């Protein structure tokens, strides 16, 4: 069984290369479970919500450039993708698996591992180093790099970097700020949400699958009530629509254990049309 | 509790002083009250940080309204992470240098720059650029606490979930406490500024995340740690991936200052879109709770807010 720390050890034991020469090893730090707070304080909660197991951290320094390699062992492939979805900024690059390169940070997921390579020196000058380190790590990390199937249920064309994969209310803290996450997400639910270019406001489409039909209907009713929408009970399902407090139009529907929700639409017709696009 | 005179007393004195000045002149007392929130922004701000800091403090009475001869002054920046200044995860070294110098110019006997970082203090000290910025400034001390002995068990009488915690002794013994956070997104709290930043003055932060409701615990802590003045680094806002980053940086070229930490934080939340969209300050739970516990207001009256350009 590969763990984050064994992966780093494998990397460091590998024959010396341009970026992993023996003398550059430095000290490997490992933080397990709740000890992640010692490494990143408040940022830890999001990782723990995605089933964080342990992180191995290794600082790399070469002439003029410094970077930190962080290998996170998460709850599984879906959870690794989930945390990646929160930090997936910048431009796509290929390091053997699809990765994202933003200013000063390269990130990707593979198997149950989420990897960040962060520049500790001038982020522009460190670009090549980040990619090279990313390639080395990706070659060592086992598993595939494949998003959960739920991602394919949302319409295409979302705003770059806006898609999130959510697995419980704690993973939605920076998605909904008025308590919606606690109403509609359970520990067994799997959700995907993304923003789309709209008029005055961006349109947000969300799809949540529940382990049973009743949970979806319950979430639909609770959300409809919170948003003060007109709710209609269908046979074995629920739907609601209307104008939300902030003046945008919303539509939601629960059926067969799935809740679909669109908000931010300029009018009711548009909200319904967007809802139909969510599979 | 924050200093030898508390913030409430300070505000009362300031208001009375302002009123006394204008009553004699026959002006409306309310109109003459000092602002509680000032914002300076524009391309000139990053070009001359020292001038910008002075400008933002002027409507509040300048540094002299806060620091008197012989005062021991605490500057509480965000030095939580060992990242270089270009990442904007930590407070601008240039702002800290300016404020430290202003305090000295007002006669401060000592200026302490303190924060309990998340990561190894020596690693943070090495890269955040503050040590270099204040090097050679007499009576200015930048240190990141390394010993548990530097903290003292402190009761939190108004705390709803936090009843006691260990607070840095120096933070409790200074005459003037100036919070100098940087505006950032925060994965757990939504936003981090002055209120959340007070967690950098305590020993046990983990229990805030694991034992308590984080938002309520932040507010409880702010019932005993009340800065007299907040000066917010809003030059570039880390709009995603906070608090550690690196995240998306949105340039705002802004510095905010005020005597109401809730108001300064609330205005900073709305400086730039966070997580790709506009977040209202009332949506940040700890700010809403802070207002409910009368620690400040999210939206001060318009006549107590000053907006400047540079």
C-alpha cells in the first residue's frame, strides 16, 4: 500500500536526476490526520472534509529557486479530485497527467493522491521547476487521473475553475454562505456545482445525488422553504421555483434520488431551461 | 483587556473630545464625530506606501490619536505562512515598517511586531520580508513566539463557547494594539482579516477548528482581544485558496483603517470578489456573529466612513 511518505521516499531513493539529486533531499515532514492543522492551520478543514489521511512535505532548493512538494493522501480518488477542484486554477499543463499551473503553484490528482508543488521563490522564474518537479512526482504516484462520473452530469461551458465536487457540508463552506450546504448535503451525498456566464449574475448549476429518493425530496423541500420559493409536490418528487431574495431566478427539482438546482438566472424561463440541461 | 485603556473607553474619549471641539463652534455634534472606517485606494498607493498609510490615518486623527509618548505598541500582522511577500499571504513589510516608524515618531518606547505563525517560526521569519524591512529600527522588535511560557491563561467572560485560552502576555500588556491583517479568502472561515487574525495571539488554535464552532470561537476571542486600531493590507486580495495560498490575486491597491474591527473586516470582504463571486459581509458568519454580540457594525453610518483616492 503506497502512502504519501512512502512515495516521497521512493522519489528520493530513485537515481539522481536534475531535480532529485541526493543532496537536495532535505528534511521530509509528515503530518497525519488532525495534525494537518500544524501545517496549514485553518486551511486544514477543507482537506479533512475530503478524508485527508496524511501529507508528506519536502522542500526543494536549487540555485535561485525554491519549491515545496506536497503529496496529500486523501480518502480516495473522488476525494482527491474534490480537493483538486477547489484549487484548480491557472492553465492546463501535461505532467504525465492533466495538471493545472497557476502563478506559483502546480497541482494535480492521481489515484487517492492530491499533489501541489508550490514556488517558494519568484513564482515566474520557478515555472519550469514546478513543471519538472510535477513530472517527477506524477511518474511515481500510482493510480489514474479521472474525475467522478457526476462531473459529466453538468452542462459543458462552465466558467474556468468554477466547478467543484462536494461530498459533505464542510466541503461547501466557500460555495454557499447562507447555510444551504447543511440543508442539502449529507455525508452520503455526492454533489457537483459550477458557474456559467450569465447576464448581471453568473448562473450556478448544481446536481446532488443521494443514496435514497426520500433524502432528495427532503433536501428539495428544505431548500425551497429557505429560499421562499413556490414548492410543488409531484408523485415521489418535488419541484420549486421563483425569485430569490437577491432578485435572481431559481429552479430546483428532486426526482429519483437526485436534486437539480439552478440559480442566478435572469428570468424563470431561463432558470427552467438551465435546469433541463442538468442531467 | 487589550491595553491599559480599553477600546470602548478610547472610543468614548475620542467621541467626547470631538463633540467638545464642535459644540463650541456651534456645529452639529454627530457630523463632527470621527470616522470609524477610512479607505484609501488608487494606483498611487503601492507607489508610496508610507504616504498612503499616513493618508488613511489622517481622518482618524493620525497616529498621535492612538500612540502617546512612552507607549508600548503592538503591531499584529499576519505572518502565518512561510511565503514570500509576492504571494500576499502575509502583511506588507512596507506597511509594517511605516506604521512602526509612525509609532516611534509619536514617542512609542517600544514597538512589538508579533504573530504566532502556523508554520515553523524560523521558516516564516526567513521569507516574509519583515525582518529585513524593520532591520536597524531602534526599539522595534519583530519576533514570532516559540515558547509556551510566553502565553498566559486568560478568561473569556463573554465567551459563548470559548471560556478561557492562553494569550500572548505581550499582547495583554501593551498600551496600544494595532491589528495589521491582510485581506484574504479562507477555506474554513470564508474570510480572514482582523477578527480571525486574533488567533495569531493565542497558543491553542487547533481547538478552534476541532472542538468549537470556529466562527463563534473567533468572536469570543475578540471579546478579550480588541485592537485600538486596524490597518488592513488590501493591496492585493488573495481571492481563492486562502489562507495559505498561493491563490488568485486581485489588485485593489487599497489600505483600510478604522477603530471598528468588524467594520474594517466587513469592508475588506467586499473589496474584491472571493471565490469568483461577490460575497456580502453578512455572509461571513463570524462577522455577522460579531455584530450580533455588539463588537462592531458591518455597515457604519455613511457619515462615519471616509473614502480617499491617491
